[in-house]
C-alpha cells in the first residue's frame, strides 16, 4: 500500500473510533440512519465489516456475528469490539505485497485493485462513523476532504451494491450545502440532513 492509501485508512479508522468514543452511556439504543438499526448494531456491523476484510485478505476467520444481522447486544465494551477489528484489518492490509495489483475483498466482485479495496474499507468505516455521530447528535466527522478522498471507491462500489449495502442515490434538496460529504452520502443513499425521529 502507498502512503496515501495508509493515510486514508488511518483517517477513516480514527473517525470511527472518535464517533464510538463519543457515544454517551445512554446512547447505544438510539436510532440511526441505517434503517431498523440502533447505534450498537451499527457498531457491530462496522466492526464485522472490517473483520471480513481481514479474513478475505489473510484467509483467516471472519466475524463471529453476521454483520448484516447484528444482535444489538454487546458482550464487552464498544472499544473492545471495535479496536481488535480495526487492528486486524490494518494488519491484513499491511500484508499486501507491493506488487499486488488486486486483492480479495468480502463484497462483489470479491477482488479489487489495491487502492479501491483500501478505499472500500475506509469508506465503510467513515460512513458508519457518520451514522453513529449523527445518531448521537455529535459533529459528523466525515469532512469534505475525507469524503472527496473516499469518492473514487464509492464510484466503483455503489451501483453494483445498491439494494444490498447502499440505497438508491438521493438528490440533494434545493439549498442544501452540497459539499463533498453531503454529495457522497446522498450518492450512497443516505440523507445528509438525517435527524433522529422525535420520541
């Protein structure tokens, strides 16, 4: 991996760690932009996705729990779930040989150019960080700069995965900011102006 690819992955992982660290003690059951999932389930899904990248890259075992059917029950601490998953994925990407043109990934087409695979893992982490941050009323962490760096991976992945990992692309409302982060989220089928339902 190149320095740029490492930096992108590190920034996305840092954004996810920050979002998880900022969840208040009573915030784990809050609804999120991921329909029918609460904050705990998004965390479980995000950690499971990173373990799936690690498993595909190394041939090791994947997540113990289906990332697409998260239980919503944590056996330990949030950091205890997330940190090993991010470390495993980072270690797996570190094992990519400099000459490798493509690597195995856990999503169709199951093999991607290295830069796109790294971007896919980073995209997953950063968007789920956004889900968690906005669900808990905190700054989203997904900056325009980070979103712009993630957009090339989104351009490759989103359309083939619509209806599975991503929803239909949304059109930004008139007067919406429309910065790179808003455009990325809308392209992935997420409403950049999402707000938690009023209880």
